[in-house]
């Protein structure tokens, strides 16, 4: 036993070196920060079950949006900052479904059913734009997204919808900024088969839906089409010479991403209980981008695992940062600040680190 | 593959390529926005005197911020969304000056001096980051702006009063931690605009025949300062440094071979841009008269860039005249569109959303056109 006196230290150091190499500095910091917050919460005797339950809900509701980053990264277009294009399509579906007063799962699935074709058309147009601006997809995508959101602001204001529950109380025209889903499909997924374990409510349906899409996604990446897409992304020259249609695969990547974003925002809205219109989707892409990057993706390579790990880490951090820091710092709210620094810092890290073209 | 024209203007028969630039093509974007502005003015039924009053004020307010974008474009860094960081440096200086109760032109100049070390440090750090992200400087500078905004809020919302010892009941929240949302700059308001009041207060009101002229208020000294900066910028382009920047902007590899220190040149360009942006934000805020501690800087990058692009600039070519024309046109639309929305649709918000659509859309289209152009040139 005496001989091993040195060893534990070495082992600890070795563990951290290994962890550092595996995770990279930013991921390590974020993981430690999440653990620190949990320790703080435990020390201050906060109700951990609520924190964990809330985290699970947040993970489920943001998961699909993060998944939607994968196809564009895989096909070589990069991070899809134009996610609002798909988000808007999803919102159109949700608004239509609400307008018809469809309740429960009917409302949810009709919303998705309407959103899918809209997202496919919007995604196709968006893909045509991105195809022409190769090399600047991220920048152009960001501003295409911003433009769509502000153009749709005018649409929400002038939309010919007369449902009194959805339009402004005064004036008789224009959809409200946030519309409650209480009477239609709020929390249909969250409450589906939900049960309690040790006081933690598990949003079974929500997590199952996310898991289902994860499985479908990884099956897709193993399929012929998925492999072709990944080849196009990682080595376009090779893909071209082996007879793949690079342009076609890239367009499908963008369309798939847009469609997933549309489904993602509907899942998000049903869990949140409200549909947020107007400028709310403006920055929708950023948490999703940050999630996959935190999960270990780069600008050129991303797996379903990256998306899952990233969403779990990032959204657990965001969920528990607010109550914990509020208790610890007596009122000062740093969760918003933490969100900005963590998500943008992570994107910045990826942008400066990635392999040169 | 045939070369694609991307301009909306008619393509002349022999517009084969890189030779002479067709003036109609070069100015097609401003002409389009001029037409849009005139249509808006007519639709809104706007009083021209009111418009001129607004535009002079906005011109003085925004011009230096837009000018701060020119140097990075010249050095091939594209549109520097990171001027937001310069604006933060300016605001930090302004908060310090206000805290010590400095007033008037002396206070303003002191703020301008204090902002320089901040801006240089931030510019240096930005430059380091951008040198690691060659080829995607614009998206990196944009994210850098968001990131810096997080740090800014951390400093002024959390650290002030806890880590940074500061006591000031006027500026700070009642809890003693963090700054208030708005800081009244009453001692500094108009300090630069009206510095020449003893000569002439810049107030125009009268009649020419039967046509009323005014009331306009011309920010005289600010305009003098802006003209000074324009001269300085065109001087810099003629110096050795300016030529090196151009060379780097044309082609980094060739510049490197020719013995130019590419990274250093790009660094200097970003530092200069950041310092100018800090001063630009000071001019902006002394004209407005209040500082929205957590919001004043947020939109600065986007609006300045949109204005420059409306003036016909691209991500690789931007002149002082692009900046002048762009600020005038963009802010005309800015004033006009809510009023036009009110008149045409009966809902002022439509015009407001149209305005932000315009700002975002202009940037999207300009970036897309530019990327498209570079792509077809390469093929």
C-alpha cells in the first residue's frame, strides 16, 4: 500500500489529461460547471427532483431542433444558421391547426402534417440560395433566416385569421405575439404515459418522440442515402468521381434540416404551452447550433450522439443555472448571461478551430 | 461556364468582366433604394422639412460608425460585424466619465481618450480570433459580437458592485449590484453637436419665397469631425499601410510572398475599425442623450452594415461615398417606412417590421450576391 502513495495523484492527473483530450477544453469546462451547479443546489438543499424534471422537459423540447443541425453538417453545408426558415414553416402549421381548433394529438399531428410540405418547399428554395453561395453558407443563412422572420412578422399581422382566441383583443386583426395552446395541443407529448419516479416527473411521450427521431436519424445515416450524404460532405471530389450527384445530396441535406426544424418547433411549442410568433424565432438557430457543438460536433462532422450529449449538457445547464444562481447570488440572474457566453463562446471556438478549406 | 451578371441593372453587351466598372451597375443598388425612398415619401405624404431635420440628425449620429467599417473591407476582412465591440468600448468609457460627473465637451473628449485603450485591447483580441478564422471572418465577427455582449452584461450587470468596487446611487440599481437600464447623459448630451454654438447654433428656420425652410438643426461640429475622419481615411489608403492593406485584401498569399506581414496588417485594420467604432458610438450617444446600458450597442453593427450596403458597397469594395449615400438612403427609409405603413395599411407596425425586413434583407441579398459573384469568378 505504501508503494502506491504516488499513484492516486498520478491517476487523478492522468484521468484529467485523458478527459481533456477526449472532451476538449470548452466541453470540460461546461461539464464541470453543470456538476458545480448540481453540487451548489445540493448544498443549498434545493429540490433536486424539480431541477431534474425541468431539465428532462427542456432536453426533450429542444432535442429535435438540435437534431436538425445534423443533415447540413453531414452534407458539407455547415452549421445551419438559417434554421428559422424551418421554424417558420412549423409555426405556420401550428397556427393553421389551432385555427381549426383541433385538440390533442389530432392538433399536434395536423400541425406537423401541414408544416411538412411547407417546410419542404421553403427548404428547397433555401437550398437553391445556399447552393449558389458556397463557402458563405453560414453568413448568408443567418441573414436569410433573419429576413424570413421579419417578413413573416408582416404576415402574422395581416394574416386572414379571424379566430378570436388567436388575434389581438383590440383591432380585430393580427395574430397575438404569443398564443396559448391550452385549448388545443399543449403538452400532449409531455403528458403521454408520463409517470413519477422518486418525485421526478418523466415526460415519457416527449422523450420517446425525441428518441424515435434519433433512431430514425442514425438509421438514415447508415442507409445508402445517408452514407452518400456523408461522403458528399467529407470528400466532395471523391463523391463526384464515384458518380454521386453532389448538388442533389446537398439540397436534400438542407431540406431535411428544414423539415426537422419545423417538427422541432412544434414539439417545442407543445411542451412550452404557447406558440411564439413575430420576432421570437429570430435567434432560434443559436441554441441548436451551440448544442451540437457542445456535444462534440465540428463544422464538418456531427453524429446523433453529439446532438444528444450536447442537448443534455447545454439545456441542463440553462435550466438549473437560473434557480441555483438566483438562490446563491441572492437575486442576480446570470442565466441569460451564461447562455450568451456559453453558446456563442462555443460557436466561436468551433469557427476558429475547424479545419481550413 | 458563362459568367453570371448579378446586378439588377441591364447588362451591357461587353460587360465581360473585371475591366471598367459600369457606373449604372455600380450604383444600381442605391438607385433602387432611392426609388423605394421616393415612393415611401409619397405614400407617407411626408413633410420634407421634417424629413431633412431627421436625416441631418441621423447623418451626424451614424456616419462615423459606418465609416469604421471601411478599413476592414479594404483589408479583405469583409464587413466587420465586430464594431459592436468597439461600441461597447465607447459605452464603457462613457459610463466611467458619467460616474465621475464630467460634463460638456471636455467630458466627451475624456471619454474619447478613455475609450481608446479599451478599443485597442478589444480590437487586438478580435484580430487574434479573426486571424484564426480566415475565410469566415464575417460570421466569426458576428458571433464575436454576441459573445462580447455576454461578457459586457456579465461585467455591468453582475461584476459592477461585487468585484469592481463602485458606488453610485444614480447609475446603479438599488441593490448596489449592476447598472440601471438607462443612464442619463444629460451633461454630455449634444456636447459635440453644439460645440460651435458660439459661432452659429446650426438652427435653420425661414422662408424662401412661400416655401417654409426649417426648422432644421445642423450638428455643425459633428459634421466637421466627420469630414475630418473622411479625409483621414482617404489619406490612410494612400500611405504605405493602406497599400499593404489593399494588397492583403486582394490576395493574402501574394501579399505574404511580397513580404507583407499579413496577420499584422489585418490586426491593425481591425484595431483601427474598433477604435473608430468606439468614437462613432460616443457621437451616436451624445446625440441621443441617453444610454440604454444593455441595448444601445446591440443593433449598431447590423444597421451600419445595412446602411453601407444600401449605399452600393459590397463585402470587398466600399468607399466613403458608399457610406454617405447609404446613410442618407437607409435612414430616409428608416424614417419613412413606419409612416408609410400607417398610411397604406393603417397599422404602423407593418412599416416597422418592413424596416427590419429591409435591413436584414439588404444584408442577405448583398452577401448572397457577393458569394455568388466570387463563385462564378472562380469557375
